[in-house]
C-alpha cells in the first residue's frame, strides 16, 4: 500500500520514514515494477483506441 501511495505522490512523511527503515527493498521494487508496467500498458491501450 505504501508503494501505491508513493507512486501516486500522496505518501506521508511518517510512512516514508518508516519505509526507509525496512530491511529489504525487494517488495517495494516488485510492486513498483508492476505498477509502472500496468501504467505504461494502460497508456498504450488508450493510445491504440484513440489512433485512427
């Protein structure tokens, strides 16, 4: 949930500080990659629908 909030840009300073105290970055990287892939895929689908 924290990665989603950061991806959108609405994460609080308290949650950001807590995230940086975690021992592993792997969950954040995985969720970030999935979100970025879904975002880009969504943009491609929209562009294809709007193209003549």
